[in-house]
C-alpha cells in the first residue's frame, strides 16, 4: 500500500506528539541513572527526525545522518560552553534548554536514536508516493 504525503505527515505528526509527551514526562518525573540521561537523548534524536519529516515527508535523503551531525555539533558546542559565549549563560532557561555539559555518551545516544529512526523510516519511505 502506497502512502500519500498527507498520510505521512499525519503519521510523523502523531509520532512527534507522542515522543514529545514522553520526553516531557521523562523530564518531569524520571530521576534515574539510565532512562533520563540515555533514553531521553535517544528519543530526542528520533523526535527531531519526526519533526523534520512533518514538513518534508519524502525527499530528504539521509535525514538521520543530518540530524546526527546536527546533534553532535550541538554537543561539541556544549564542550566549548556556547551558552556563555552567546551571552546567555546568566539566564537559567537557556542553560537548561541549550545544555551546558559535554558527554561523549550523549553522542552515542544520538547515533542510536538516528539509527532507530532510520530502521523504522526506511519501509515508510519505500511505500511513499
């Protein structure tokens, strides 16, 4: 069965909303040493991929690769404390939202999330009209 662009957008929109809700619940209620630091980072990569697919349901080849490169670049920027370099270090909202600590494990989590998205996205892209 072929999927139209409209159906794909709806599918990715629903996935985005569900993953965003899960991310919010993790941020608010989970205080552990695995799900919050690692599961959240894996899901954020999938969330970004789903968000892009809402607007570009087909045609963005290698989307997970681009999202991974973006996420890794943000993580490396955190190593250089880019929040402070941008003059936003004194504002708590930006320190939390943009991140302030580098972790190589986060990069591996983004890679895992992009890999998962690729595996689930591949059949969808093959069935797209």
